[in-house]
C-alpha cells in the first residue's frame, strides 16, 4: 500500500516517538535513583509497552517479538536514549519544550499505528480507537507502574485525551471516504495540535470531586 | 444451550456487576484526585480487567476486543457509572451497603463466567477455578495497581476467597452430575453468601506474621 | 531430546527455583501485613509471573494454564513455600544465604527455560535472550508491583544483569556449535556465578544521576 519512501518516513517518525518515550522513562527512573539497567528497562517499557499490550489484546504476534527489525529498532533506540540522557542531561533540561514536541509526535504516531493494526484486523472503529489509545498512552501508564507512581496521564495535562480525539478525527475523515492516508494525517494533526495547545495554555480536565466514604 | 430469556437475564446480571465494579474504581480514583478521564479508565479497567487477563491467559480473543456488543456494554456501562458517581455522590455514601451487595453479585457472576469460559475450552476444573478467580478478583487488583495502592483484596475482608469457594462449589455440584446450571447457581450463592456474611460479621483471614529479615 | 532422568532432574531444579521465588514473595507480602490468601497469591505470581508474561508475549499457551502437571506443581509448590515461611520463619532468617543460593539457581533455570521456549519457536537469539530475562526476572517485578514497591531488581544488586549475561553465554556457546546442553550449562553457571559473586562482593550497577527538571 505504501511506497518505500513513505514507509521509510513513517519508520523514522515512529523512531522519533520511541526515543522521546524512552527518554521520558529513563529520566523519571533516574529521579527514582534506579540503576542503569533499571533505567534502560523502564525506558524500553515506556517505548514498547503500549504496542505490546495492544498486540496481546488483539491476539496478534507482539511486534518486537516477531520482527527482528522492530526488536533491534526499539532496543537500540532505547540505548541511544540512555546515551542522550547521560551525555546531554543538562541540555535536556533547557530543551524541555523540544522533548515535549517529540513526545507529542510519538503519541500521535503510536495512535495511528494502533488504529491501523486494529482496522487491518477488521475490527470496528470504536475498538480501533481504543487500540490507538492503548498504543499511544499505555506505555506511559506501564512506566508509572514500574516507577511506583500514580499514572501521570490520569492526573495531569491533556495527554490520553489528545490520543482519543485523534482517533475520533481518524474515524471522522474515514466516514467522509477520504481514504486511510488522509485519516492518518488528520489523526496526527489533531493529536499533536491538541497536545501542544493544552501544554501552551495549561488546559486540564476537571478533577473528579473526592467522595466522602468510610472505605 | 441457554434460552434467550435466560441469556438476557445473565447479561443483565453481568452488567450490574460491571457497573458496581466501575463505580468502585471511579470512587477510589476520585479519592486520589484523578481527572475525569483517568477516573473513567480506572473504572473501565476495574470492570473489564479481570476478564481481559483471563482471555489473554487462556489464549482466547479478548471478550471486549472481539465483540462490539461487549465493547459497547462495558464502555457505556462505565460512562453510566461515572454519571452515577457524579450525580449521586452523596446518596452513594448512604447506599454503601447496596453497593456492596451489587459488588458481590458482580464478583459471583464474573467467577461463573470465568469458570465457564475455561471449561468450554476443555480445561480441567482446577484451572477453571483459577480462571474464575482471575475474572472475579483481578479487576480490583489492576484497579489498585493503577491508583498505586496495595491491592485491597490481599489485605482486607474475604473477597477473593469468596470467589475461590464459589469455584469449589461449582466443582462440587458438577461432581454430583447435576449439570452446569445448578453448578453456576451453587457458585453464585456460595460466593454472594460468604461475601455478605464476611461483611456482616467482619470476618478476616489471618495476617501473615511479619518476618524479621535484613533485606 | 532429553532422556527421562535428565527431564526429572531439570524438573526438580525448576521446582527449587519456583519455591525459592515463592518464598521471596510470601516473605515480602508478610512484611506488608498481607493476609494468608494475599501472601499466597504474591508468592504464586513471583514464581509463575515471568513465565506467564513470556508465554503471552510469544503467543504460546500459558504453561500453567495448558498443563495440569505445571498447574499442580506451581500451586502446590507455593503452598509448600507458605508452610516453610510459617513454620520455619526464624530459621529462614538464619538461612538467608541458602535462600539466596536457591534463588540464584531459580533465576538461572528460568533464564534457560525462557531462552529454550523462544528458540524452539524459531526466534532469533536476541529475542530469545530477552525472553530468558523476562522469565527469570519479571516474576520479581510483578511481585514488587503487587506489594506496591519500586522493583528491587532495578535498584539493588546485580540480578537481571546476571540473567542477561547468562543469556549471552548461552548464545556464545551456541555460536561455537557445542549444542544446546552445553549452552544451557554455560548459561546456568554464568548466571549463578555472577549472582553469587555480586552478592559476596557487593557489586552494584551505577545509579543513573538524577536530572534536574521541572516536571
């Protein structure tokens, strides 16, 4: 379906997202004083955890367990992320905004990949959007479980919601009959746009009011 | 095997359990000051997490990923649970006991569903009872992992034990040769009965005595 | 491939590892004041969690869900571990070193099993080593998630690293063409040796320096 140049482009975008995700995991692990090995695993799980969970729920072969190319891409990508964190730690703090942009690109790309893995399987659109959300946002949830924190995406910022609205955009463009390429583009632009606007203007979802109970 | 009226009845019982589970997740997430989206996801995972884990361990298609009816039932059921928590939060505190009854019904129904999914697959009874326990109790375990608490069912009340003893009742009645309908009924009554008695009389399992060690 | 006596020997080694793993889970659960049932589940998950995750990622039937022998072995092995912890709790503290030796044997055996399950499936060696690591080390990660602690193996001692280097030894001997039995032996000796030396001399991996950020 894709011409080779397009495939290469999409692969590069995926790797940018994977490295941004791994860097977020490695930095949070460093704050928790994990050792190098632990930080590497947390980075790896952040990058490939969402897709792994998606593949297990779809009953598909797990992408990095069944493809040596994906295995090497993610394991080497995480090693590269380690090197970036170690060598450029001070610079990263000054480049916080660039990191967040790369992270948003990753969220958007992972969302599209998740939706397309589900639609290729013939799943209905609602389930595909859920798979996009799992792919995009659950790497970060698994990261926060490993470092023993309440998942950030449930308490802060518009993150998973950007993935979800990107999925809705994918579906909306698909309903128009404009083909999967335009759907994917609309999904990515929506996801990145909402994420960036939410960061710029400090948008938050309302917090659910705590309920008194005696549990 | 089931006549349609029976199927409809069982579906309604399952949904009562799903909503009770989702409400427990949403309320605990609210206590942790999660946002609406986070609370929704925690509620959803509480309701469908046990069955998802069961299906992945049995190598079956995940029930809500392979059935649009189940997908919509659980996603809409969780949305309904959100509405209940938001609109009736004060009333819920006064109706704590009713919630616990619904939750026990859900635990019992999920246990039966888990056992039957495993026996349909031809698994031996011990493994089927384990699958009933996973279906009934592990939604709550995943909920507590997401909100970053030690799993309640391991520290408080007779909860997973009620599911386990319900499974044993299912097996006992099956050995008598009284058929799966009576097995399921015995399982549900045992599970609900033990759970209610444990709540009423404050039954607890003994706590394992901490061991001095230098780890 | 194996003669029966060899199979029996390997089964016994696996069970030693399973009991050592379950004991570690039960003792940590006791420190958290879990009840008996909770401690049993934590012990069970420590013993069979790594293999369960491996089988789900490989798309294989989960070993204890598809084999009554394995189901009974792990469930009874964990019950035995409970009995050991309860009856011999004081003695266990004095035998801390023996426990660590058994645990290292388990880590090594689980690593070999994970690698062989993956190579039997025809996976390339890098992926097989990753599966060995998941089998050997992720039972402990799941244990620490259940008891709501940061995973020990990411912060302390050389543990997962011993599994990884054992996997590399497996691969190195295989490249020499010396057959799977010698590969497995090299893997076990490397894994146990490194783990024991690390404990004896207090080897640690470097901690990743925390990064200042305003997240």
